[in-house]
């Protein structure tokens, strides 16, 4: 009988770098928390990019309403519609084989209450085939989360800075500074856990507070601008890969300069066309 060491067995189950090729589920996310495993998450908005990230081993892909800013040309996430989320979520699902695909419920699609949330989340599960949905809000969204989970739709919560509330915030300030604000964030975190969320995103939260939240919960935390102690980390892929023009938030680390590279390729193509170098004989048919 072949002996498999516990360390090798744990490595096989890892969210990133594991050997399983089946679709990742929320049970795998829970197991990673028990192993104290850290894991990456990226946004994706189309099949081709999603397939690249899936083949790179990224275990969770978020079809975020950040598509409004970086894909659809809106000034914020607020204008993003259910139709847009559904269309792009289906593309991401088609482009992946292993990643758990999580789709955002956009602004206005769940604030009326649990029934509205269930109707729109059900659409994303049925039409797009996503494995989970994400919605913003702590205590104020607990009823929505509870009904979705009871109905069989896994929910990733999102607290701290909630970008859909940009008009109320008047910008994108760090959340949870000060004793009262920190206690509210802790209450929000426990409320979404108690409602049944399988994970919670912490956005723009002081690192020490995010660490406290992570220690206090049995579900994983996913940080974005929330320090190094969260269980997972997420970035908008266009920020991560250097496609975003201009300044990016302080918490972003650019791992490539794709905007510059793509621009260089476009200019080289244009110069070849203008100069008559493209198409050459090898690109032509006779």
C-alpha cells in the first residue's frame, strides 16, 4: 500500500497549488481556513482572462461590480446592472474549469430586502452558473444573506469600505478607525458569519483590526487594503497587472505593466501597416 504523508496530502488539497482539477467549492474554502492556508483571489470579467487566471491556479475569481470602473467605463460601481453582471459572469464561468466563480450582486439588486436578493442571486446561479454571490453590508444585509444561504446559494459578504456606498461616504475612506467604528466592524463581521456567509471581504480596514476580525471568525476573511493577516487577498486584475491608467490605491502592487506592453504592440502593428511591412508574404494567401 502506498503511504501518503500528511504534508503531501495537505498540499494536494491546497487551494493554490493543489492537484485536484475539480471545481472548487465553499467547502474547500472552509477547509483552507482550518489549515490556516492563505489563498489568492482576482477579479475577472471575460472568458479569455478568466481562463488565464484559472490555468495559473487562482482558486477564486470574482466577477466584481468593479467592472463598472475598469471594464465598462463608468465612474463608479453604482451604474452596473444585473444584465451586465449576468452576461460577464456567464463568460467567466465558461472560461474556467477549476476556480470558484463568485458574482457581485450590484447596487439596487438586493437593498429592498431578502426576496429581491433571492430573485437576483437565483438568476446568477441559474443563468450564469456561478458558484456563489457577493453582497455588501454587515448587519444591514444579514437577512438577505440568511435567506440566500437557506435557499442553497452560498454568499460571500463584504464589509469595511463598501464601494456601492461611495455617494454616502463621499469618497473611499479607510473604515474602522476609532473604537466605535472598530466595534461596529466586529459586529458586522459576526453578523454575516451568523447569517451563514462562507467568507467575508474586508476592504480598506486597518491591519490590526482586520487581524482581530480574522482571529475572531471561523469563516475566512479576504483582504483588500486590510493588511497581511487576512486568510485570503483579492485585487482587481487590471490594477494587479498594470492595465489601470494613472494612480492606483496604496494597497495595490503591480505585478506586470500590461498597459505599456499592449500599447507598444499596438504601435508596432500600426507602424508595420503604415510602412507596408504587414501583411508580408507569409501572412498572405494565393
